[in-house]
């Protein structure tokens, strides 16, 4: 076997190992997020005394993810993915601890800080999906990225269904209502940090850097700088606005259902099915993105968003319609985020990738924070059906941008880049 073939086989083996352990960490991180996701809005409304502040839970969580995305990317550049991911998971665990304290002392400002720290867990999950592309090739980038995204399903779907058991555990320890499930989140994030720090060796980003070039440099010519930047900007816009669409509607669903008499079990089941939509079929969307191209899958995701928002607007008063709409909302997010993230990576030069990936995650979470902040007042003013219609404007913006990108001349590749 030639040295080139041996090297390719070694890189492929390292990539498989990296994807496996990144996925293991995502299972634990997803469990932590799923165990607490449904409770943020309820705690914010309870501690503040007003439903109008309920949207601040999603706002602070996504703002926390936005604030920490670029610092975590810088840590990854200097020390590798495993250090960055483990540090982020531990910060998220500390946020879960602080949430319990904030709810106990009835401090809304402290609760907002705690929710922001918890949001670091989302930043970790987002960086993990990009870590799966460090040693990937064009032929497998979408698939590898989506496998890590999919791994979140196992924990995130189970998490919301542990709300009542978690509350029971909390009562055993004398915690205030709605804070017991955060104990599960703390444990899961500490375990995730251990997996990243101990098992993610050799580090995928440092290994890729040691190789001296991206692994697929010789497999394809690169587009010109202006063509790449246009696709890069569109990909970032797609990821950011798709996340804002999902967060704005999802964050208000527990409050909407509670107002209609739904139990914690029903709320947890609805969020579980939504999270399943977000992650369960991500490998399918990843493989479609590798086979059909990134743009068709992005458009598929936007179409799923429109179907979701129409279902929610028409069936806002019916729990089954809300559940169906939330599933479609998750599927639209999955298709758009997987294909958009793959497009961000392949449209960016290797040396710029960690920084651009961090910027992407920051803008993604800032958009989500804005969506969550505006969702509460919008729900109070226009109702759940009105919120769904307002969110359609974000989908329209992505579709307009897609048309503008599609009207540009086809990329002319050149070997000198």
C-alpha cells in the first residue's frame, strides 16, 4: 500500500473515532438540554410573575450561546476542540447549578444569568458539529456533521420526559418546584466534559492543522474568493434566520400549552417530539446534502418551515395540531441547519474556518435570542397563531436570499486557490 493510501486510511480512522466520541458527548449534552429546555420559560414566568417575561428564558439561553461561541472557537484554535468543548460543558453545568439557586431565592436577574450560562451548552453542541468536519472530505462532510447533530436526539428526546421524575427527585432534596430536573442536567454536562477531555484524542482540529492542509484540498478545485464569500454569507444567513424561526415559536409553545390546560407530561411530550424532529432525521438530510447539494436541502428546510407555521396558525387551539406543527418545525430546522452548516464549512478557506464557524454560531444564537425576546410580547399581543404568521417573514427572507444567490453565475473553479 502506498504512503498516500496509508495516510488516507489513518485520517479516515481518526475521523471515525472523532465522530464517535463527539456523538457520545452530544448524547449527554442533549440530555442536559432536553431535561431543562421546557422549564426555562415556565421558571421565567413564575419567578418574574409575568408571562410577558417568559420569552427571556430562550433569549438568555441563546444569548449565552452567542456570547461564548467566539471565545470557545478561539480556545479551539489555541488548545484544540477537546479543551474548548469540555470547558463549555462545565460552564453550562455551573449555569444549571445557579438556576436552582436563583429559583430558590426568587431572583429573576440571577435566573437570567444562570440561563445564559446554560446556553453555553448549546454553543458546545454547535461547535461539536463543526468539529466533525475537521478531518472530513467533501463526500462525507454533510453526513459526518449530521451524525453528530443526530446524536443529540438520544438525550434530548428523553430529557423533556423526565420533568416529573426530576421534580420528584428535587422534592426529595428539598428543592423548589420545577428545579429538580436541573440536577439531571448538571450530571449530564459533567459527564460530557469528561468524554470530550479524556476520550477525544487525538484532537481533530490540531490533527488537521498538523497535516498542513485541509484533507480535501487535492480532491477539488476551489471557487474564486468572491464566489466563496457570496455562498458563505448566504449560508450564515440561512443558519441564523432558521434558528430564529425555530426558537421564536418553540420557546412560546410550553406557555401556550399551559394556558390551554396541558400538563407537564403533555408539554414534555410535545417538546420531545419537536426535538426528535430537530435531530432524528439529520443523517438523512446530511446524506441528501452530500448527494443533491446544499441548496436543494436548504430549500427543503424552508418549505418544511412554511408547512409548520401554516399548521400552527390554523390549528393553534388544538394540541394535536400544535404537536404536528412543532415536529415540522424541528424538521425544517434540521434540514436548514445541516445543509447550511456544511455550506459554511466548504465555502471557507481552511485557515479561516474556526473563526467563521464561531461567527456563524454567534449570529445564529443572537438571531435566536432576538426571536425569543420578541416572541413573548408577540404571543401576548397576537396570540400563538399570530406569532406563527410573523415568523413566516424570516422564512421569506431566506427564500429571497436563495433566489439572489441562484441568479449569480455558476461558480468558476480554479486550481490556484
